[in-house]
């Protein structure tokens, strides 16, 4: 599952397209965004020494990240960030699948339901 396929997977379990925004922020939707985050560089001490930056704590690197959150009135709620697109998509799918189960929109298939006890 990835950002291109997640809306199809969500539609398959009954989540309306209007509830999810992939690639942009929109109010009253769950958003899945690809972003860039700046964080401290992860160079080893040996690599830092080789660069001549023994005590350089200012080195940074830019990494791709995936953010998932509910947006309402311009604010972000239940925000989560991931470094892996697949993990972010599965997280969002899991949250929305659970909401479908909780409201009774999805559940056991008729043939998978246990038979009533014999009387």
C-alpha cells in the first residue's frame, strides 16, 4: 500500500473519498502528506573527525517524511510522522478501518459468523 493506492483500499472498506486528502491539506479530512524534515545529521564520530568537525553539533540533514493527521479549522489533530511511506499508509488505513468497524459498517462476512448454538 502506498500514497497512490490508499484511496482505493479505503474505498474498498467503505471510507468515502471526501474523508481523505492525499498530498495536500484540506479541512475535515484525514491528510497524508509527504514532507521534508531537517534533523541533526546521523554521521558517526569517525565521519565527523574525518571532516574536521569534532564538536560540530550543527550538522543537519534533510529527510523525507510522511505525516498523517486529522485537519479541522486549519489545525492538525492526532498528528503522526513516519520515515516510511508504506508504514504511514498502513497507519492511516488502520485508523480508518477501525472507525468503520466501530460504527458497524464492516464486520464478519455472513459465512464467517459462528453458527448459533444447538438447542
